[in-house]
C-alpha cells in the first residue's frame, strides 16, 4: 500500500442513529431499523454544490453513453423515482473520449443532465463480460466497435474527460468459476495496484481531485482471496466498496452468498457497499439483508430487451393485481417453481444462460399469442405512463410488428416498477416489515 495513505485510514463504525461520517464531499448517515436485517441510510451533500441526497437501499440509473436506453430526457423525467445517481458504463462511453475532452464539461453536461451525480464503472452491467482478455498491463472492455484495452493511463485520462462524482477504480475481476488459484491471486494483486494508482492520480490530476474513488473487491470464488482483497482495500482511503463478481452464474449459489456475507462482515459500516449486476427482486432482497446499499438498474433494461414486462408485486399496502397463473403460463416448461434449497435462498432460475433469453419468474413475455386480444394493463394499479395509457394487446402488436415504440413503453414501465420496488424496500426496513415484503414478492411465483 502507498505509505501516504496510512494516516488517512478510518476505523470508526456507525453505531447510532444517525451518525454522519465525512469522507470526500459525501456524508453517509446510517439509521436504525426495526428488528430486521439490512441497512437504511442517507447519502447527503452530494454533487458539486452539495445539494443532492440519495436514500439507500437504492439503485443507480443505468445508462448507455449517459442516456437511459430507449428514452428521451423528457420521457425519463416523467418516470417517478428516477435515482439521482447516473451510472456511466465505460464500454458505452469510451469511444466518445475525444469529444468529452474537447467539451471539457464532463459527462453530466454531455448527456444533458448537468444536475445529476455521475458514477463510472469499468464493465457494462447490461451485457455479459467476456473472459480471458485481461493481461498484466490492461483490462479489456467491449464496445459496439469491438475490444478496447484500458491501460491505467488510458483509464485515468478517460476519467479526467468524464469528470464523474464517483469513480469505480480499475479492476481485474476476470476470474470465472474454475479459475486457478494463481490467476485469482493475480487478480487481487493487479486490482490493488490499479487502486493505488487511481488514488495517486486523485492527488495529482486536477479533474479528479473532487472525485470519490470506490475500491473494488475481487477474488473469484476463493474466500481467502476475497478476504485478502477486502482487508487490503479497507486500508486505503476509498469512499465506498464495489463487490465485483457476485452476479448470477459467477459461482455456485451457496458459495457466492456465503462469500458475500463474509466480505460484508469485513467492510466498515461507515461506507456504502455497491453490488453490480444483481437486480432480480429475490436476490436484491437477500443482498439487502446481508448489508448491501446500492445496486444498478440494468435488470429492467434486460427485461425490456427480452420484450417482457416486470409484474411482481412489491406493495406492502393495497398491492396491485398480479395474475399468478398468467405468470406461470408464460414461463418455459423447464422452469421450477420451488425453492432451490428450502432455506434462505428462495431464488428460482428461469432460462439462465440463454434459455428463453434469461427470462425470470418476475416478468411476462408480451409477444405471446395469449396477449393478442388482452386489453388489460400490464399491472393493474400501476401508475406509469405505459400502464395508464396502453394495454397488453397494444404492446403485443408493437413487438410483433417490430415497432421501436414497444421498447420505449416497456422501458418506461420496467424502470418505474424497479424504482418503486426500492421505495418499498426502504419502507419495509423502516417499519420492520421485510418478511412481509418477501412474502409479497413470493406471490408472483
């Protein structure tokens, strides 16, 4: 570790309600919750003027190149509960580096949302990462034009052009199941080297001095290396922690939840924890109970890309009408409706790894023939623009004639549904009703 960071270490843990802990320009206030697992918090004094706040558990706004998929700014602004933090996946913006550098106003202005908090991440949570392309000097990302190699110098130059508020440090998390222990060790070592270079750059580069740097926890399915990664990372003056490689399929389910719990127990309570590529409602709930604070919103984008609509119930009071039989009817024949292990992991896999496009049990496929003459709304009681104004039959028609409006309307609904879900999580934590929320979500199954 760079010696200059030793005196900056913070060891205090939050114990009362609320406890303001200052790091960078951001305050993270933990609140008490009523006899339930999980953390309720407020991130405040965000942005250049310190006038933005964010409640957690929450999610960021997933974008591609700074823009919400399928949506204009006007349509996005019409969605209730849009997060104040805009996520910028590097693969979707790296080709615009020259333009960003010339503009010299940062990606928030570039995307037309100058008042938003921006957060850059190395990989795109909305696409499958390719394995086997990182080396000792670079991390590979995949753009529409193909592979881009990010050396640490190029990565930092791009970050200067982006001028984001939160920056996920460059990391080498390419350790799929079956990786050799030597490869996993190298992953941790390289990630720590990249982190130190990012922290050095924060001190020396003008456009990075106000950027909060997030440390990335890697280590594949090795508990030993995961713990080494987190113990070394907490020694650095990072503003938060990103738990890389805990998405569906990254490792065997029991292993990933066990390792995640161990890692979270090692992380100080006074800084936010980010969990990328986890968006299914059952998995979000499980991660929240373990202590995760912030997720991305790539999941509703993936659902939209499948031509599907989120329909799971998340309301603690007066739930909207969700037809359980309808959901079952549209699932692939191979889908299981039972718990995977009868214990805490009550997730259900539906079409992962390509089968039926990866569709889950929390969505319906609007291209199905059964919706041709179904003139009901996607979710009865939903207040999004799509549900208020259109029917399943209309969306079915748009999809089947390949009309782009289908993706627009589904994106509006799925974002709205996802963002409101996180509001219910915070309500459940505040009122001590997490078990009720879990049971409500189960009804969709």
